[in-house]
């Protein structure tokens, strides 16, 4: 199965804190694809709040989102949109 990937930078002021991590996980769970958040040499399951929060991503952190499965491209687009828009935070 092909793995699709996008490079992103965490843009929102406070990074991936509790609320933003929950939004990311809630969005990821809408898709069948296996989705991973990658930072440096660490990889987190985007459908696990503990995994995502353990990444400790602050503003400006470069990350990759990897997805594989039937709706991988749609999942990447949704998650990349959230990150690019800073999760709606100022």
C-alpha cells in the first residue's frame, strides 16, 4: 500500500496542546487510513491523543504527516488544512 506524506510546520501559537491535539485526533478518526505524525525520529498514531500529545510539538516544529489506506489523500488534506490554519487559533 502506498504511503502518502506531507511536510508541515506547526503554525499555531501554543503548538499541539490538549485542545488542538484533540481536534487533530478527532479529525484523523474520521478516516480509515492509517495516519502517523512524525517529528525527528519519533512517530505517533494520529488517532491516539496520548501519542499526539507525547510529541510535544511547539510553534515552528517541523512535522510530517504520513497516511496509507483507501482515503489517505483525503486524510492528509484534512489534517494539513488544520495545521496550516493553526487550528483556528490566533
